[in-house]
C-alpha cells in the first residue's frame, strides 16, 4: 500500500489495536491514536512480534477535546498531507437503567461515542474531499440496530452513529469518499470496563431494578465463551479499507445477521417477548 495512510482511534486495546496491526501488516502507514500513550505497550509488543514497527506511529488524541483534535489535525496535515482511511473506533459502553443513569453519564457517553466521531471526522473531511478519495469506517455495533435493556447510553450512541453515517455517506459519495459502518456482535474486548461503573446503581439492593440488572449480567456472562476474536473484525475492516466500492453496512459476529433479520421481520410485541424471556423477566 504505497504511501497509504490510515488513522485509527482508540488503539490501546480491542478492535483498535487489532486493526492497527492488521493494516500495518498490509503495508499501510498507521497512525494509532489513543488518549493515553502510556497504554501503548501491548500495541508496540504486537508490532515487534510482526516486525511492523516502522509502519505504526503512535500519537496522542483525546476525541472529546477540541484542542487535542486540532493539534492532531495540524500534525497529520503537515506530516502526511493526506488521509486514505479513517477508522473511528474510540468508545466505551455505558450501562444502567434509564431512571438511574444520570444526565451527566449520558452526556459523557455521547461526548466519546458520538460527538468524538463527529469532530474527528469533520477534521479530515476537507482533506479527503480535496483528494477525491478515501474511506471512513465507523465502528458501530449490533446495538445500533437492536436495542437491549440496561444499556441505553451505549445503544442510543450507536443508533446515532448509524443515522449520521447514512447522511454522511450520501454527502460524500459525489466526492469519491466512502462511509462504512461495521456492526459487530459480542467480542472479547474491554469495551465494557470504562462504563461498567455506571451500572453499579442498578445493582444495589435499594434499586428496584436490581434483579433485572443481575439477570442481564448473568445473560452476558453466560455467553462470554461464545464471544468472537477481535482479530476477525480487524481483518474485515482491513478488507473494507482496500475495497473500491464498499457497502454501507457490514454486520459481523455470531448470530448478528440473523438477529437483525428477525428483529426487522417479527411483530414488535413478539420480539419484545423473546428478549424478555431470554432474561427470565416475567
């Protein structure tokens, strides 16, 4: 990939880390952006393992901070002058029941998962438009298509990214810039670790939602053995990054396509009954 430049956000772990490695192995120059560069040790270890250190450049970026984004944009423009692929991956999953999730937590979720994506993308749209080519890949989720109780901050943020990406794709296609959504199911990443504390209120004995939240946690825990390998998602992202005309959506993961299909096919009340029965809620 001669002189092809890819920006990946949220690269200290999970999809971001695996995608950075996969793109670098393919010959991209990867700018691996992360909020705290002190957390780059695993990425550097993988880079050395695959002998691709020269293809990965780690750079600080806080997607919720306008000054950080501006500094990052200036550096990219001066050092590279082009962006071929932008992968908006930085994010976390907030949880809890609506009544018990504070507005502050909702805003925090949207600052990272939604407004962070908006701001970083806007920073590089002029460059991509003038290039008349490029690919923007937004990491959504099955949660952007199928809602789940106790996860409303995350679900809402991914629904927002789905609609926004559709609009952006229509705006940028005439300029040769493609916008793509990746919709993973459950994978072995630490996406829940940052937002898990939000759900603690719903797990307290005084919460009217305690039993319900415990059922949700049990359901998720029981399914962990079937969670997918993040490298599978990374390979799909790398494949899309080299496509001439990618589709807008790529659902990936065990049961994801079937779940989305059934949700759209079945009557709403029947779908709700199925979801609640899985959680043992009467």
